[in-house]
C-alpha cells in the first residue's frame, strides 16, 4: 500500500557516512567502501490504525536488514507471549508462502524457523538471525543488534523495553530502532513521549535522527462517518471495508473504536477502576512494618512485583523489577516472613524456591485467587482500603483488564502492571488470616 511504501522509502533513506562513523567501522575491522551510506534516521516511529498492514511493513523492514550477512534483529511486542504469537501466527505464514523459504533448502534465503517458547525466531543462510525477545529482555551480554522492532508500544508503561535494546546498538552505526503502534491511553507513557518527540521532529522539518509517521482521524472529525474513514484510514477500501467498520462502530465502546479505528488517544472514561475511585484510596502516607506479603508476575515472567498489606487494609507496593530471580534474596532479610503465592500462577516455581529457602509460603488456589481480585476491587469501590501513592501503581490501575471465569473474574496478566494489581490483591485478601511480620528492604 502507498502508506507502507512511504514509510519504507523514507525510514530506510540513506545518507553519506561522516568521518567519525567511518573511523569507528574501520576500528571494528569492517571493510568500508569508498562512498559509505548509512541510515538517515536512527529511530523510526510509526503510529497507525489497527489492521492497516503493519505486519507486512514489519516483515519488509526486518528482511531488508536480514538480507545483509551476519546481521542481528530483535522483535518485541507488548509481552513475550504476544511477540511469540505474532511471529509464529502472523509473520511465519507470510514468510513460508514467499520465495524466501523453500523447505529450508539453499534455494531460499531462510534456513530455519524456531518456535520454542524460550527460543523463537529464524536463521538465514547468510548467518543473519532474528530473535523474539520478552519485554525488557536484553539480547544478551556482549551481543549487538542491527535492528530492533518495538511492536505495539501502546502497552508500555515505562522505557524498559527500549532501555534493554538500545545499549546493544551503540557500536553499530548503521543500526535502527523501529517503534510501531496504535495510539494508547493515558497509561501509555512511553508511546506518548515518543509521539511528542516525533511530532516535534516533523514540525521542525528534521531530516535526520527521528522519522515520524502518523495516520489518525482528527478529533474534530466525525469518527462514525464513512467519508471520514475514506479520507484518513490508509487501508480503507483495500483491506478494510465500510461494512466491517460499521459493525465495529455499533458493537465496540466508543473509546476503543476511536483508538483502534481512528488511532485517537483515549482517556480514562472506560477504565475498569475509575480514576475518581482510585484518587480517594491512593494517598501519601507513612510506611508500615507488620504486614503479609504477596508476589506475582506477568504471564511471561518478564516482570514481578511484591506488595504488602496490614490488618487495617493499608497496602504498599514494595518492589517491581524485571524477571523473577531477585525475589528469594529479597525475602531472606526477613525473620520468618509470610508470602502469598498463586499456586496456578506464573510464579508458582518461585514459591517452591521460597519454601526451599526456609520461607513460609501461603499457597492460594484458583478460587481464592479470583475472590482476592474481586475483594481488592470492592475495597477500592467501598473505600475500605488505603494504598500508599505510587506512580507504578497508578499506571497499573489505569491499564487494568479483566479475565472472566464463569461467574467470577481475575485480573488479566497480559495487561501492563498486572503483576502489581495481583500481588496487592493477594496481600489484601490474606491480611486477616496470616501472621504479620516486618519487612525490611
């Protein structure tokens, strides 16, 4: 499509390399041609409506890099699970149907696909590789990257994804980072900052550094008008029809339709936990020592959180960090702590490690886990709990999503900050039953 061609042509534009770049490459032992050309833009930001052909553009950008020998590409999505699913279900079928793949034979460019949960990606015959990484996962100590693709960054509540990848690109003068997403909500702080940077660069007419592309329906236009759809949606009449958009407009909440079909930023009107509820229970306050603790993590174990609660219903986020390896050591400073863990959750193995370390674990079964989520929600609605104000907690609440289980529900672990919400829910639910002990960090 025209919009894809525009992004590819401009985003991959080349300019003559400066002398310092040439010297860096020579120092690295890289053969430097007489007229070396490098990307004009180190960073490319693309924000566009859903289902407009972003996956095809991602493949073209990845392939342009992988065609060169011994290149390293990292692909990431909002979670590790989402990234793996997008690569396996969306990208691989397109590649397998192309001349790049010929049953793994040299007549094609691609040598092998990897689909394992901890090793997803592909290997090309020329030595180039693509690897799907979890959110916040670095390429590995000493590894370098030639291209990093950050897909669906509307889900990012901080800079951890970009922060894990950029250092691996510093010694690669020809490297690029591509940030591609639909608009987000007020919780999408990372993407919002990037959009503001991109708009400023475009307004200033910059032709190096950041290339910014945005397709969106202006907020003063009628979001439900087919004439407006035809004017602003780049895939309208190509891969998206008027009939489909009409059905979506009738069935979807206005905020979500504006975000996905119009690429408009939405506010907090459709939050699971309304902002005015949260403002009443989230206040500055003194810390407390006697508490029960709970741990939980995102579905892909890329992040974990510790929360604590006392008998009065005061709750505090103790820590949230990437990975899970830090949790056991954090609890070793306690004297006989009580730690709540969901037996069916992603941190169940951590619960086993805590027990092996001599730490008392309170295991929660599925039914109790769901009741804990509901009890935490009710505590906010009824103002029977108090949360120590924390920006990370605010972002988690703003992004909260539910997952239904028959007549009950739980917090959706795929939502940003779900580890914080679940840990707080478990601690709040267990506070009246467990023996409370101090916690020192």
